[in-house]
C-alpha cells in the first residue's frame, strides 16, 4: 500500500488517497505491483512527505527552489510543477482509482513527449510523441482530479474505484448513445480525466466510431447538467488524436466546428495534432501554415511543433527546406527568441534532438535520391557541402549507410566523396563499407580508385579480409585480361608487380594473361622470362601457360626451344589441348617436317581432340609464310576430304601463297570459288590476285571478281580509357625496346 496525507501547497489542497491492489486476481498471472510516488513541489517552504509501506521506507523532500529533483528519486522538469509521477506497468492502470489512472496515463504522455527520441527510421518517433502528446501537453490539466470538474465550492470530492480499462472495453461495444448511457448508469459522475483516458485508448485501437459515440453522449450530458459536465479542450484534443490515428480525416472539420460552437480555443497541443493530421493527409504546406498560426495567435510552439514541421519537409523529400528551417530555428534560439518566456522546456536539449532529427531527414532524402532511377549524384554532393556550411554534417554511420545505397556505376563519384569524408573526419571505418567501395569502383571501371582504397586498408586499416582480396584481384584480372586481348604485355608485367607490392599473390590465371599478351605481341624473350618467374614464384604452369609460351617461341622462330618446351610439358604430365597441338603443327610445318605434321594430326584424332579449321589454317599459313604453296594447296584438299569447311582465312592465306608463287590463275579460281560459296574476302586478297595476274601476264576476267571489297575499318580505341590503364599500370605511353629488368622490377626496386 502507498499512502499520502493531505497537505497544503500554496493555495492547492490535495486530498488523501490510497492505492491498493484490485480485488480481482488471476491464477495464471503472478504479478507484483511496485509503485513509486513523488511530489514535484512548487516553491514552498513546507515539507512534503513520501511514505511507502512494504519496506520501501520514507523519503523527505524539501521544497527549496534550489533542489534539483532530477537528481532525486525521479526525474522532473527543470521548473518543478505540482503533480504526481508514478512509474509502473501500464497494464495495471485499470486497477487504480480513476483520477490516479488518468494521472498515470498522462504521465506516460509527458515523459514520452519530453524524451522525443529520434529512432532509426527518423520519423516514427515524432509521430509517436505526437500521438501520445496530442491529448496532454506540458500544460495539461491538473492531475488527481484537482480542477474545474473535481472541486466545487472548495469542498473535496472523492470517487470510488473504477477499472478504467474494463470500462473502456465495455464502451467499445456501444453502438448508440443509449448504449453508453446504459453502461454508465450505475456509475457516479466520473471526472473528465477518465473519459480523456478512454478516448486515448480508442485512438490507439483506431476506434473512431466508439470515440464519436462517447462524445455524443457527453454532449447530451452537458445539456442534462446545464453545462456543468461536458467536453472540454482535452476531450477535443483527444478526439483529434483519434482522427489522426484512425485515418478518418473527414471527421476533423466536424470536431473543429463543435469546438467553435462550444467556444473552446485551441492550445499548442491542438495545433500540433492538426499539423500531424495534415501531414498524414499529404497536405504538407497546410501543416507548415499551422505552425505560422501558432505564432500568429500568440502561442509558443513546443518542440513537437518544430518536429512536426521537420517531418512535413521529410514527407516532401525537401531536405533543403528542412535544413534551412533548422538553421533559422537555431539562430532564433541563440538570439533568445525561443525559450525566453521560461516555458519549462529544456531548449538546449530539445535543440540537440531537433538537430539529430534534421540530420536524419537529410540522410533519408539523400538516400532516396541515390536509390531513384535518376542520376542525382550531383544533388547529393552539393547538399553534403550545404550541410557542412550549416554546421550539421552527417555522422559516420549515416555516411556509411549512404555508401551502401550507392549501387550504380554513376555513383562512383559519390562513393569516393563519402569515403574521403569518413577517412578524414573519423578514426574508424567499416571494412564492409571499404569492400563495397572497392566493388563499386571496379564496376565503374575506376580501378585505380579501387586500388587506392585497398592501399588505405593496408596502411591505415582495418585489415583487409578475404573479400577485400578477392575484389581487388578481380579488378586486376579485368586489367590483365584487357592487356591480354590488346597484346600490351607491359601492362601485364607492371600489374603483376603492383599485385606483389600490395601483398597479392598472382595465380595461374594472372600469369597466363601476361604470357598470352607477350605471345600476341610476339615478345618471345618477355614470354620466356615471365614463364621462369611464374615457376620461381611457386605457381605450377598449366596447359594455357605452355601454349602461350609455345606460341611466342613459334613466332620468334625458336623452334628447337619450342620442341624442348613441348617435351617438358609432356614429361611433367600436362596434357596438350587443341591449341598446343596446333602450335606444334605450325612449328613442324615451318621446318618442312610434314611427317611430324601428319603425326600430330593423327595423334589428335586418336586421343579424341577434334581437328578443326583452325589447325588446318595454321598449317596452310605456315606453308604460305615459308613459300610452300604446293604443300598449302595439298592441305587445302585434305581439308575437303575430311569434310572440314574452309573459311575466309583459309582462302586468303592460300590465295596469297599461290599468287606470290607465280600461280595467278589458280589464285583466281580460288577467289571466285570463295565468292560463290558466299564468303567475303578482304581487299588484300583481291589486290593480290589482280597484281599477280598483271605481273605474270595471265589472262583473267577481272569482271568476274566483282567490285573491289572495301577496306576493313580499324577499331578506334578510346584514348581516355587507354590513358586510365596506363596511369594505373605505370606503363610508358610509347612502346620501348624490351628490357629484361622490367620483368623483375618488383625485386630490384624498393616497394613504395
């Protein structure tokens, strides 16, 4: 049991009241109610006594004005006001006396309103504060039934215990005013605070109809009691709160008309509720106009008023408006225009909360920009600068969340800016954010920027993980494949050096890309050195490695070395593929060893490797390069016998070999045959046939050759892309004579 005794506070008189457990019990629910009760006493020289039985002891508070109750038994407002704060499970409110039940419910309202925390989604907490605060604000009516409806003629009036929760549940079943009258017929006149609490519960349950039926009953009671009982400001505020929570906005005008008819003026809570309703309706400009009405009607906006205005800007996705609104609000506070009337609010703390809410709004709007289908990267970059100028930059967490919102290639510039801000302003950064930035930079083909981020991980932390390693290696692979396709072997070499400098171990895939690039560039010496370095670094060569090396040796006409490499490959158990066999066929052709060429072809057939036009083209090309046109023509017929269809390359190489060997008529016949088969030969083949016929005096009908084919256009490379590759790999712009030391540059130079 908790008991208090009557005492006087200036002109206020508080009656004696007791709190007991309800007579009802539930065997399935074991609970133990623990209540704490403290009087927040205004300026008074008397002593207030708080006594709690069941071993809680007695606490004595002095009414001295310097006493900071927030450091006492319970946190209170900066300027103590009369009232009672009870902290307990809200599920037991119905077991308490009606005035006290209302007081408990209202105290929850005040505490929620004062805290007004900004949660993770940035707006639901403001709505929560308003939902709870729209019925009772800091200037709410006196608690414990002390007021116009609970005191008459200076006499104390005591009410019996009422289970407010049970009563609210019964009133939910009422369908008409008569049903309400029947439910309340056995009740003595209850104070308006009880009905205010019940209407609040209707709002939480979104029961607009139940609230309106109870309201109609209260209007009839006002007529029956000649105005001594009827809806007051708090009842109307509660009804507006139900409108907002239930979404039945059409009832708003009806309620406002009833307020005007009863001559009840708005207070700040009313205006705050109207702002919330307009926001829910999507009428954001009207919500902002309500804030102007608060000023115009002589009221001081509460923190909830300003948070609702910020919420309106959030719903409009107008972060510039929200930012400007807060900056103006902060300037007004520093000029003393806010909080000067000592309204009981801790405006220093409230301003910090509003600042956090503004930052949250700005973050959310920028995130919406990033996930939209439009490219709004420039908007994000500009607004980041605006926030810096306003003195409210984003937190590290918000910056990192924005990085995660960047997923498109055109977001790379935003990610780079966000990453730079985090590195410059904070000591730590999430590794997952760094990995995401590396991934996006690679997607946008900004490999050098990805490499810089990886270097930061090595130098500044956090330590890169397997995902970091895989991402940066994948970017190197992209560059190495580009070098392989373009045959720019120096790119490959420098990229391998950079990988090793950064602690990345190249695998066979990376080594093979460089070997293929050397082969395409006919850099035989470079290919040999890369192959040796690959073995020295503990990487086992694959069939692709051997194939690239054989190709480079074949192009360098180092046939004996190529044979040694072939024998070594077979010896170590690497099975040749079609490409390796084709290279060896080309080598034996260049040597004129056609018996070995036949053996190579037969071996391919024996082990099940398909002999394609590529292999025959290599043999015919070898014959053409070495002036063996007759052999080339023989292998051409063998193709036909094996039902292998020749392609443009086959005809062009054979025509060139025959024309150069003084056989223009045969070259002419092959050209016309290719044309009849629907093949389109190059202008070079046409020119060779014409020139050979003229040079050897052959009579050919040039008209049957048709018009000269157009010259094939060379693919134009984008210089900007090439420059980016050069800058990353550190490759000279002009091709220089190969220097063997370049292959081992990472070993001969200090790592930067």
